[in-house]
C-alpha cells in the first residue's frame, strides 16, 4: 500500500472504533508495525505519526539491525510504546537462526532505543535450537537494558516447514514457560501472548462460560493487515479474511466467515473444542494450522499439538532430537 492508502485505512479503523464507542464498546486501539522489516518502509514515520494523531497506540516489531539514532529519537518523539526486537539466544544461537552478525546488529539497535528513552522488549521464538538457553537469553536481555522479554513458539509454516523436527514436545513447552516466568522480577518482566503460557500462569474462565475472553487473539482481539491490504486473522496463519482495497476493515471484521468461525466454540475440533479452558486459551491456531498442514491435512481448528493437558497424541511433536535436518535456516 502507498502511505496514502495506509492513512486511509488508519482513518477507517478509527471510524470503526468511534462507532463502537457510540454503542458502549470502548477499546484502546493499537497498531503494531511489523514486516518483514518495518524499517525498510520509507514512509514508516509518516504512517506512525498519522496513527498517533488518530488516537492509536503504536508499537514496532523489528530485527533491530537498521535502527539509526534518528529512528530511535523518532520512537521517543511519537511516543511509540514499545519496540520489540527478536533475540533468539546468545550470539552463536541467534546468528545460527537469523544470520551471521545479526546478534550484534540487534543489540546495537536496542541500545540506541534505550539511550533515547524508548521502551524495548526482546522476543524469543522457542524451538529445539534455543530451548537450553532460556536463562542465558533472559540474562542477556537484562544486561543490555531491555524492559522485558517475551516468548512465543515456532510456527512450522513457510520456511518453518523445514523445522518440524525442531518443535518442542508439550512438556518441554510447559517447562520452558515455567522456567522463564520464574525469572521475572520487579524491574524486568517475562511475558508471553501464547495461549499455553496463560495455562501455565493459571488463567481460568468462569464456569460454563462460552464467550472468548482471552487466549489466541486470531480474529478475536486483533487482525493482521499485509502490505497489499490483505486482512488475515493472524500473520502466522496466512488465511485471508478480505482485502481493504475491496471492503472496509469494519465490514471485514463484522462479516468475514473466517473471523466468525474463529470466535465460535462449535468450530473447534477434538480436545480444544471441549476443554474447560477454551474461553481463555483455544490453543494457538497458527501452530495448529501449520502443524496439520505440514502433516498433509490442513485444519485451522485442530488440537494444538503442543498442549500438555490432554496428552501428546500420536501426531504431536515427540520431543526427540532432530535427525537429518540438524541445521535450520
């Protein structure tokens, strides 16, 4: 999209939230500018400025490498509430996953933001490559000056299809989150938007609740808009709910069959659909979809293969060490 189209869609979203407010529904809207790499977009700051002027909170998700002192100053000037920088582990692990020299570039960008007074968070994508480095990675983030660190799981889609052997077994996911949350303190928070992380934290819905309250955000509390205007329930799922060049965000949000299926309990199969924690979890739909697709039968509403509450099952990650694919891209 051109920056003009971007501004138009920000305006459309603002109008949608204003209409919701008239109906007694009040939200604090935010836009997370991501990619690819958002700092490659030449009109990034014009878009962020417009979002802030229309009342949106703004955040950025970056690899950190391209962030200049000028960019860091602008994040402060426009009150960007968070810049998330990927941090996969100590230098050898991070560079193995993201390319030679990327660890040094990520920390350089983070330090520029910290010096400017911007809140900076690290994000780790858990896999068999970095599972043994959780404590060390948190230590690096603390020592660098990050405000917090977040954890998510690898989704075996796109290039990730090559990494099925690097998915963690359910019990390993549970243990990793328990270890990570145990290292949080008053001055440094450990967080995760992963629905299974909420299970570890003990998030529970009221009895007999059939409403979506928290958990997987796909189509429930957020959507992704790609560079060509495509609207998706989640950037890691890839299924299209519509396109802003054909319909407004308000119309897509209200009428998309895909988004409504994600909001309805009867869409969910297997143990996820019958679980008492469905209102506050629903498993990660991106992991479920990618894992089932990589196994030859794509199912957006399949069980989350890394949930430990209902057993691993025959087709879940086994926890075995990778074999022939021992060098991930």
